């Protein structure tokens, strides 16, 4: 039964309409006004009946639902997104410096060569499904599934002749929140840090332990304008076999990152956010990572310096001389000769110009033996015989390339993202920035990236290699149908400034030693369906930064220029 509660005014109105004496006392105008009010009350009553009917229908549907949840789950939220993308990228790769001995000019190696350009066009898609659950008042958890196994990508290429595609675990976590200012989460989870895509790729879900302390709610809960949060991550980055030989080979890679995020709201439309932080890693080897331009074994093994190859041919020859003296007494002299021929070839192994050197070495050890044999018929005669023992041996020696150890070593990075948000002509506007500086960049330049491992190439490390920074502006926001946003930013990323295994894979295709401009436009077709276009153009920060891991091995900085275009259509549910 629908129950309707009347306000005191409505009760008095009803009494007035049912009282004959009061009705007679009113003028015609007052009566018409009361009549109009009655009509309005009847309309409101009908509306309440409809709402009550809808609520009853919802209850009936819930009772008939076949979805059964554990009694421990007090709330379940399912959500996700589907997207399709067309991506085109073009990269102009650097050419290695000349390897021949005595050649030093970079231009000599590049003269007359066709530009080393790679073009790639792909149709891609993504599917992600997430679930968040509450387990009472303090505990919670969740999981997520996604296409593409790589840490820095969700989109999967359409390929494989209509083969089916794999689904991977993107998130799996449990959390505890005993009060409104502290929480801890264990597992693979959303990135807990306030950041841009300068240091972190937006597709990465860190794994490990995250603690969040809301200092604002703890220390000044009544201040609604200022908020302050401390976030700490102990990230389980890579697991190694503890019995492996060597400290870095037997040590697990852990990432430790902390951030203090402060936001001050001047009014409902204007705010300033500053979020300084610091990250470092344990010194450990990495192997088999799948992210774009991964700096890990085995792909980061460098080719041998100058590609020098040595071929050694050893031939053993024995000369035997049988001599009879004037009385016919016999002596035998054996002269073994080892002939060693060494051929050293420098890059290129064929063609012209090239350098080939050959060295021949003879080694002799003569032995004369008097046998005691007497043959008067052969007196004063000499007999010589030469015999080659076998066809000789050939030994080919190729130099072994350098292997960087401890790919996570010498990363001690200060970060400082932030933004200023305000209204401009009634439009939400945001000026945002980010900065990263690696205090151990000089050691990483030499020890991990092996930039001076080739004696024919000299690379000088500078402070610019240690620094990455970004500045950008965004207009608009995307919440409902018809919303739009435009953003543009400029960045510079030094060779030793950030971790190449977690930086953005879209802008610059994850390359280091790059500067880039990026523009992006998003339009909401409906509340949940949006279209996006992004263009980025990048070029190298320091010219002719070649050798080591820049252009060899993992090739983390081998681009002269790079262009990336993406067209997306995405649906959130």
C-alpha cells in the first residue's frame, strides 16, 4: 500500500476545502486559488504513485535475479571499457658511428645512405573488465582483466588470421581501511600516484604494497580547502633466483616510491596541486620484460665493439733429412714447423672499404739423431722428405659484446608533478607540469647504458641527460554527452632521467633522449562513448648520441625523429 504523508500546510488546505463555513467565507478568487492548489496536489500524488510502482518493480527484479553473491560481499561494482584504435607511427632511426679503425667522422658513415625510416600502420582494440568489492566496513578488494600482456599497453593488434586473443590479469588486490585517513593495499592495483605520462605510462598497474595516509583528515579535518596525502609504494618489480651467481643476479628488483600530494582550493573552480616525490630501486638484473623498448636481458646485450673478427689457421709441417757421412754412418734430422696465419677483419666484413690484416708466424724446433746405422753404399748422400700433418686447424674468434648488469641500478629519481586548475571564460582550464631528475644519472650513463664501452666512440654525459620535464595546458573536460577537451604539451626526456621500463609508450614510442610536442582532442558522443585523436612529434634531444644502449642492445634512444598518430573510439560501461 502506498503511504503519502501530507505537510501541515496541505492538511490545513484539506480542512479548508471540507469546511462549509470557511468555504462560504472565501471570495471567488480565493476559491479558484484553492482549486488550483488541489489540482497540483493531485498531480504530485500521481507522481508519488508512479515512483512507488517503480520501486516495487525494482524490488521484484532483485528478488528474481539469478546473480548470487557471497554473504561477505556488502557491495559490488562492475565496470570497464572497450576501445578500437587506428595508429600510425613513423620513426627515423639513427645510424651507428663508423666502426673501422681510424674513422671518426659521423657524416662519413651516413653519406649516401637512404634514411633509415620505419613506418608502421596498425588497427588495434582493447577490452578491460574490472570489479571492486567491499567486504564490510573496513576491508575491500578487486580484480581486473585486460587485453595485451605488456605492462605499458592495453591495446592489442588485429592480427593472426582471425585467431582469438588472450585475456590477462591486470589487477588483483586486497585492502584495509580502518578509518577515514589511512589505508593499505596489497597486490596488483591502480597506480596510486598523482602523475602525468612523463614518468609513468598510464596503462601500468604496479604490484606490491601501497600505504596512503590522508594527513589532511588526520591533522586538520575541518579544513575543507586544503588536503594533504602521503603515498608510499613498495613495488615488487621483478623476481630473480636467489641462488644465482652474483649480487644483482640473485637479488629481486624492488621499486620504492613516495609522494606527498598537497592541494589547495581557492574556490570551487580554482585549485593548486603540488606533488613532490622520490623513487629508487634495489640493484637487480632484469630479464624478459615485454614493455615497449624494454631495457632487460636478453635484448640489451651489446654487439662486440667494432665487430672485429679474428681467424687463426695453424698448419703443422715436418721436414725429415737423412744424411750419410763419408763412412756411411746415418743421421736423421727432423725439423717440425708450425705455421700460424692470423686474419683480422674489421667492420664491414664484406664490401668496400674494409680493413683486413694478415699475420704469418713460423715456429721451428730442429732435432738431429745419430741412428748408428752404417751403409757404405750411401756414403756422402742426403735424402730430404717433407710431410704435412693433417690439413691444419682453423679457429674463428668473435669478440663478445658487453652485457649491462643490474638494469635497475643507479635510479634515484626526484619527481615533481603539479597543476593549476581554474575557469577561463566559463571553461575548465588546467595548466599542468611534471619534472624528474636522476641524481645517479652519471653512473647509469657509464655503468648501465655503457655509453663509453666502445673506444672508437666518445660520449660526454651532461646534466641535461639527468633531467626530464613537461609543461602543458588542457581546456575543457569530458563527463557527459557534448563535452570536449583539448590538450597540448611539450617535454624533454634525457637519456638517464627516467626508467625506460615504465615511461609512456605512446609519446616518442618510449624512447629516451627525446623532446616532443603532443596534442590531443576528445569529444563525448554520449555520456559513455567518446572519440579521441592524438598526434605527437618528437626529435632527439642531443644529436649523435650513439653507441652503448642508446643505439645498440635495447636501443633505448636510437631515434632521430618520431611521429605518432592515434584515432580512438572508446566506450565505458
